[in-house]
C-alpha cells in the first residue's frame, strides 16, 4: 500500500501503462457481441467485426429489407484506441469518447464519471447499430437515443 501521494502517483502511472490491456479487453467484448448478435438475431441482420489495425476496429451491420424498410441498410461503427481513450463513432456522427484511467490498483474504462466494463462499452458502442436499421430515406440516421451513449 502506498504511503504518500508520490507513491500513489507512481502506482497510477504504472497502471495507466496497461491501457493496451483495457483496449484488448474492449476489442474482445465487441467481437464477442458481434458473434452473439449473429447467432441469436440472424433475422435482424449480420454484424461483421473487422480489425483495421492494432488500434482500430470497423463493425459493419447489414440489416435485411423488411416491410417497414424496403431495402437492405448498413450501419458502420468505427472504434479507435489512441492510448488513453477509446473513440466510438456511429455512421457519420461525431465520436463519443471513453477515457482510460487508472488508480493505485488497476487500469479501467470510464463513461463520463462512471466506471464501465468492456462489455458495457460494447453495449454502448453497438446497440443502436445492431438493433436500429438506418433509414434509407435520410442522408444519415438520427443521432443515438438520449442515454444510450452517455
């Protein structure tokens, strides 16, 4: 246990160096969510998880045509790790940022002031893309629902 603020600061900095591990856990959670979606919701659409490089992922979700949406539609989620945060952008919308922080014991993700798990990040990042088809009559879909991306 750290005895003073200098030691606590040192431990936080050491743990923050593990941000890559948090990114890997988030990336795995996103991939797992895509696989589960494809297994349990094949009638809704198909999600394709595509690593672009070691710090970037593209998830493309294709929704099949329905009576309400007469043509196939596609949603794109771009997820980028920059060392201290993970940015998530749905279609052409601005990215939402999730900070990677550390305390004396570990490194973790935050959404605003709240700590979140990698699974919660995958939920925040993917839910609208997976379950809300893009409206083909609009140049871009409406922004995510309030509360879904906080």
